[in-house]
C-alpha cells in the first residue's frame, strides 16, 4: 500500500496504490488526514486500489468527517466496480462524488 | 476437501486473501462473486487474528478448508480462539446505512459486508474450534 500526495491548482490529490485493509488502513488514514488538514478540495485517486475492506471504509469515513467539517468536498477517482458495490451496499456512495478520470475530478472541484 | 493452514497473524491476512482468490478462480466464480468472497474472508480472518488471537495474547492457526460441488463452493475457516459468533451481534440495518456519515457508528460494517457478499454465511462451534462457513453458488449470472 503506497500513498502519494500532490497538488493540482488548489486541490489536494491523494493517489493510493495497493490494498486498503486492516493492516494498511491505519497508514492510509494517517497520510490522508494529515494531507488534508485545512483543505476543502480533496481528490482520492483509487484507480490503483484493487481491494478495500471495512477498515478502508472506516478511513474514508474519518476523512469525510474532517473535510466535511470545513464544508469541503471529496471526489473519488477511478473506483473499481467491485468497490463501488461495497460503497453502495453500505450507503457510503451518496456522500462522495465519483468520477472515472482524474481530469473530471479536477473539473468537479474547480 | 482441501485444506491449508495459516498462522493466526496479521501477515497471514494478505496470504489468505490471495489463497481465496485462487480457490474462487478454480471454482469458476465470476469477478464480482470472487471479490465478495475475498472481502468476506478478509473481514472474518481479520476478526480472528485481531480479536481472537492478538488481543488476548493467544497463538493459533486459521485452517482454510474448501470443497466444491457442481452447484457451490464452500469455504470454511477453523480457528481455536475463544467462541465467537459473528452473527450474534446486531448488524447495521437500512436506517443505519442511510444515516449521514457524520452520525455513523464506526463498527459493524465488516460482518455486514460478509453476510451481504456471500450466498450463505454461518457459524458453528465444534469442540474447541470456531467454524466460519462461507458458501457461494456457482453459475450465478450477476
């Protein structure tokens, strides 16, 4: 599990790669929560994430709370069909904007 | 019935997931069913390792058994930690799952995803062993 953080315009872009499970979700959460302190435009690129367990959902929940507290918005990019199903079953999907491509995510937040 | 034993440590969770993928593939499950079985296996293996073995400071294994018939693939996890029925706890219901994320309880999603993702999930305690049983029907068009 790797996390890479960059900035596009005034948007914080977090690229995750690998599996987000009970072993890696802590690192993912720390990296994303740290990178989005005081930020209100956030993109999480999950196109290189193959597997996301309930531990990963909990990390997304914590991140959502932090960004939402500033009235910010989170766009998830490139979420696989299987992970989308999981987000739908758990009612998470309604609280995030999903786009297929990074450029659409940037447009969404511009 | 095939069987493979993994030590009940966090390092095994990745390996179990990988092993389950292989079993799902050999059973010919479609992509979605394979993912859902893998997810269910991950959630239950995580609970066994973290709460069954690590938290009370116990050592033990997870034995992964699998059996195929023409209609179904059954995967069974056996462990020797204290009796724990994942289904004993109340699962999040429709009301919980439509709540805004600000108001959500943090726990309970893992078992919910397990039950939701497989065609049948059951638990039994046999002698000194917990048995978590996952069943996937084959040839389902999704």
